[in-house]
C-alpha cells in the first residue's frame, strides 16, 4: 500500500485504501511476530496511509470501528463486504466423480474449503474429528492450501484419523464441484479478538451453494451474519467438544439441515459481487468528485438495481 500511495502522489491522483485485514495487528494475533518497536513503527505507517487516503474501503464494520477509534474520519470509511459471484455458485448435485476420487461416496461430509493458515486454528477441527472417529459415515474434508496444510496432514496421520480427507488446492473453476461434496460448510477461526471482525468470503460461496453453515469463531460479525440469516449454527472458537456436538446434531437432523440450507441460499443475493461492486463504484465516484469524505454514506445508499456511472472506471 505504501507503493500505491507513492504512485498516487507522483501521478497526482486520489489514493483509496482497500482494507482487507487489520495489518499488522493480525500477524501479532497469530503469533507470527511479537509486539515491539518494529510493530510500533508499522502501526504508525498504517495510520499514515489511512490518513492520506481520500477514502478507505473496509471489508467489515469492525474494521471501520477500529479505525474510527484510532482517529480516522468516520465519513471517509465505507464498508463494502466481500461477496459471491452468483452466476458461478448455485446448488448442484454432488459431483459423483470427485466423490469417488476422494472416497466420499455415501459419506456425510463437513467441508472446510479455503486457506489452511495460522489464523484458522484448524488443529481444533482435528480434535473434533478425533472425538467422532467412531462414526464411519462421517468425513471432515479440508480443501485448499496454506502454511498449516502439511502440519495438519502429518498430525492427522499421526492420530490415524481415517475420517479426515485432504483435497489439494483446486482451480477456481472447480470450486463449485468441491462445494458440492459438502453436506455442511465449516468456517473456523482462531480465538482472538482480532478475528472477531473478520468475515471469511467462503461464507458467501457456501450460501450461494445452498449449504448449511457451521461457524466456530469469536463472537463477531461473521457469527452474527450466520445467525441473523438463520443460515447455520455458531459455536465458540477453538472449542472442539462444541464443534463435535454441532456436527453430530447436523448429521442426525435432516430437517434442520434442510431449513438452514434454504435460509442460506435465500440470503446469498444480499451478498452478491454485483451489489458489492456497485457500492465500490459509488465510493470511487465520490472520490473522483472530490467528495471522499462522503464515501461511507454513498456506499450505504446503494441498493440492488441502482445504476452507476461506468466512466468512473475509465
């Protein structure tokens, strides 16, 4: 982002900061680095960029609240959440070829699809799987890559968790097929206040696929979305027993899964990429017009079907 600000200054054009993560707080939260003089300097740089930006586009309300609490002007911080490409993701029958390839035929599948990173505390999912290893019908599926993938695979082998399946990273074009293998979509985050404000984009993909959601995360925006939409079950972060009990409940109750899945699918259009793109363009239009201080209200005023000026992107 420092390079972006420098380039904008050199070209004498407005600088807009898209805030997708509370960096550097997030790298402290996962234990990658410790708080100290270096982190203090990085935080000063972070605040410098927020102040210099004509507008800030935050992915969550929690991120905006954090910035406002640190002295950044409320009006120039627009909240534009992640979304889903609805034409790409939709309910579909289980991909039988993929199910056969990964030994998932006739299995009840809880799927974690996405990055296997330090922020996700996925060892807790292995703990839940270990509690349920006596149920041959059940499989936990990890699909994706990340820094923790190899250690998770090694730990699953060490524990002899035959109910855990790892699918390597797949091209974007195959993601609907991977989601089709799941009976339940799992969202899992580390138990840290920093991650209470995170909203994983996999929530919206799973909604579009019509899947019931099971979220194990700090109480915050992501959990509220799932619960307020009636799209799934929320359990405390890093609580393997609660996670195992929720999986058992979902596996045993077909009517509950059906009800949650229907609500999940109905909610998806409220988080479409098209709708979010309209909000983003409204922010850029405000900045181009010299009204970046109104970015928040411009984005909040966008509704589905609102026309925007495509020339702002020229």
